[in-house]
C-alpha cells in the first residue's frame, strides 16, 4: 500500500495558498494604485518680495514657484492667481476682508524647467495692480494692512488644487506648498519736518534711566537722549532738524529698569510721533525702529 506523507502534502498546499493569496493581494493593490487620482502641489522656491510700500512705484509682491504632479508637472495647464485685502487698521476704512478676486493667470507656455526637471515660473504683482484688481482705494490702506495672494493649479482634466485642498504635510518645510501668501503694506521713510523736535523724558522712579537711552539718527548722524542724572526725574531736550533733511529714525536702547522709562517725541509741526508710558503692559522695544512713518503730517 502506498503511504501518503501528510506533513509534506500540507506544507505544499499551504505554500500554494500563500503564493495565490500574495498574487491576488498584489493585484488588488495594483488596481487601487492605478485607479487613484493623484493631485498636484506648488512648491515655494523663493519669495522675492512680500512688502508693498505705499507710494513706491517699484514695490511689488513676487514669488518663484515649482509645480509637481504625477507626470512631472505636465498635468497642469494654467495657474490662476487670486487676491483679497485684509484691513488691519479699521479706524481708517472698511475694517474687513474682501472676497477673493481673480487678478491673473499664468499659462503653461511660460513655464521653464528647473534644476529638478520640474516646471517653474515667477510671478509678480504691484500694489496698484492689487488695488485695481480687488477694488480697494488707496485712501483705504495703511501700514500693517495686508493683501493675500492665492494660487490655484488648473489641471488638464479640469481638476483644481489650491489652499482649500492643502494639508499640514504640504505646507511644512519639506514641500513648502502653502498656495497662499501674505504681502504686507508698509510705509516708506518720510522726510522729517524741519524745525525743533522736542524729546520729553521721565524716569518714574526718579533715579535716571539706568543706562537706557533713545538714539535719534538724522541723515546718518546719531544723537543720544536720556535722563542721566542719578537723582533726576525728568529731562526735556530739543533736536533741531535742518531744512532739506531726508531720513530720521528713532531706536530705544535698553537699560537696567526699562519699565520705569517714559518718553514723548513731538515733531516740529506739533504731532506726537512717539509716546511711551512707564509701567505699561510692555517695555519699550530695544533696537527696533520706533517711528510709524504712516503718521500723517510727519
């Protein structure tokens, strides 16, 4: 009688089942993968400018971007550009955010190939173009307000990808693909009013500014102001700004007890340019430009 090796038979059967299962499993994975729609991203290569100086014709928002998709960027036909305005100084205008408006389109014909073999393009838009596109009047903007520029990829099959389809993975440092950028409105330095500028200084404790001071720089020449007498409570000094002066800046230099420092700077036309109260919520910021150049009649 022939004997059957059941152990060998069982092992062969099990091996055959594993091979069949793996083949079927791979087929399912391959089917899912082949039928999965992959999207597209817009990687930030370089932000060339994100400040918009008021009244400066050459000011612009600019960025260089790279397109990535499952066919090395070939799926993207155009890039639509939208913008809106956020008023961060509502006391002088709307105090709201406008709706997105199409302000430009980048066609595929303008793409160039970057160092990684993927399409790239640069985009620039000026402050006047943003104002015109969003319908915002120049009188409604001020330093600290923002324009937000959003890019949308339009694929050859009609799909679109932008900020709404984004995720934390894409916006992170690896992909750097936010689709949405902020351009801040800034006030360029203004020529100072000629005449006597008054610097009123107080030490709340009455024992000088303890090493703190104000540095006022006028056309490259620095002048230092402080309460330096150990028993002094206050001091008032004058800086005469000559006619034809072009640039003035004011910075605070930190001392031992900055919370006790109080000062007011009044320009020659009587406008208070700076005002710092002692024991306020925040000490004066050291080393930072303190003048708000958007003050009217500076």
